């Protein structure tokens, strides 16, 4: 393993238990009935542990969208694929993330939602299979144009995988230096729910049918091809869950590796990670297998429409904040969740206790 990656993994330490206990004690004295803020209360306590204070004050929100292509997304000899869209959509969407629009930079859903909450969007070429035009806001980190076909061979080499993990970590460091306290890894890559399903199946020891969903909304015939693609990848038996980075190289994608790096760096820097959906969840599974304390820094936004997402969250023992039936990716769900986390922190930080307010009823 690259020494920088070894050091990054070693730098991920558990959340601060003393800060969480102090937050629980303060929570019990705030001017409200016990438990009246529901899940916001447990989220606030977890944020206290992340930021090491009973009055957490997260501010900046950044969504880091990594884009990459996949060999498994190429149509087979009969013209069938695993997605409702052709691979050419990946570079087109990268251009859309970066486009100038009357509303501001970016014309994709993540850009529109990010503007409403004041989040900054970063865009990374993690391995798009196209000549991308020059753009000052595009972070270029590709080491190869798309992964290999995971049905037949390892999607990435270990060296390629580690390079993208470190590139994701570097982008996360930049976002943190530029003011981000809540980081949202996002992705774009036609076909990427297929490697996400393969990763989830291998790491959780589940069958392809249990974790392979319709992704972009594929029909029954395409879903069947997708399940068989995952089965074929697993049947190569080329990676062992005891070696999570090896599983990622074997079955994953460049944007998944980059998101893993973002998560590890955020945790090492004591920042919160908002998990968007299924593809992000596959990166989180690898991350927690490498650094179990990473779980303390993960805040799932919503349970998405992909059938394998619930299995990921159950394994991580994490509760989603909402269920809106999202299945877009890009980090959209994560951006929607950011105001919930900011609000949870604000209750701990800004509400007065019964004693402070002179209100009878405190314990």
C-alpha cells in the first residue's frame, strides 16, 4: 500500500466520546421536552463527537462530484448494456456540471440544489472515457479512460486504485482548506451502480439479486443483464473481503475510489461526511472495512431507491434522514440533507437551557 494511503487510514480516529457525553447532558437541559426534536437530537450528539465540542459549529458545505466511466457499461455483442443510457452521457454530464447558466455555474440537479443551500460544487475527472475540454473548475485526476470490464478482469490495478483514493483525499483537503465542514462525496458514471452492486455483494456476502437494482430505471431485460454482469464479476473469485482495497480494485470504479479518499480525508480532518446513495455507500463499505472509525463520521442522507442501499446502511448501522425515492446520484441527496445537519448542530449550540432561560421544568 502507498505510504500516503497507509498514513491516511491511520489518521482516522473515533469521534470524541467526552464531547458526545457533554452534548447529551446539554441536550437533556435544553428548553424543550425530552426527545422532542427526534432524530435531530442524536444527529447533534454525533456532530459533537465529530467536531470535538458540545456546541458544534459546522459552516461550509461542499459537494465533490467525481466522474468516471466503466468497461462494464459498454454494450455487449448483441447491443445490450447495463444502463438505460449510453456511456457518452458521462462526459456530457461533466460539461453540464461546469456549464454557465443564467442561475449560476452548472446546469445539473446537484448544481441547482447546491445553489439553494449555499453549497460549493467541485468536479473531478476521475477517469472519463473522453477528451474533456479545458475548464478551470475541472479537477483532473484520471489515470486511465474508464475501467476495464469487471465481468472479465479486474476493473482497476491496485496502483490505479490507490492513485484515485489519494486524488479524492487531495480534493477533500482542498475543500476543507476553502471552508468546508460538511463534505458530500458525489459521483457521475453511466453504469456505476453495477460495480457498486458487485462491491456490496462481495463485501456483505450477498447474492447479486439482493443488491442489484434498476439504476437509471432500466427495463426487465436490462436488469437481468445487469444481475448477470454482477454474477460474472463475482464468479471470477479474484478478490477477498479480507483485502477491501483489493475488492475495490477488482470490482469498483475510479469515482468510487475517489469518493473513498474523500471520506477518509474528511474523517482524518475531523469533518462530517454526508452519504448520498448506493454508489457512495459502496465506497463507505470499503472505507469502514479499512478504517472502522470512519463510521463515526458518516451521516446518511436518505435511503435511495436502489435495493442494495438498505443492506449497506444496515451493515454500517446507520439510520437515513429521509426516504424520498432518490436514485440520481451526483450527491443530490447529500446536499438536501445538509440543512438538517446544520440545524441539528444549531440546536445544541444556540438553544438555551432551562436554567439559562429561567424557564421552570429543567432537570
